[in-house]
């Protein structure tokens, strides 16, 4: 998540996709936007001890 936030700070208007294994994943507001555009499931991932971040992904 640290890498995502560092890149997002440099390119706030870009929609960032990260390859994680056999999936492309996106997080936070990008995940919300991606799930709406592509009609894919929006879920959450643990982000630290007590918080969660939105997640959307699709196969590579």
C-alpha cells in the first residue's frame, strides 16, 4: 500500500492498477471508480491494524 500511495501522490488524476499475482488490483477511490466503470465487485482489504481500504481487481 505504501507504493500505491507514493505513486498516487505524484499522479492523483491517474487510475492506478497494480499486478498482484494473476490479478490487476486497484485501491481506494480508484477501486470505487473502477468497479463502477467495469461492473466488477468492490471489496475491502485490511490496511493496517484496524482499518480497511476498498479493493477491486480482475484477472491478468
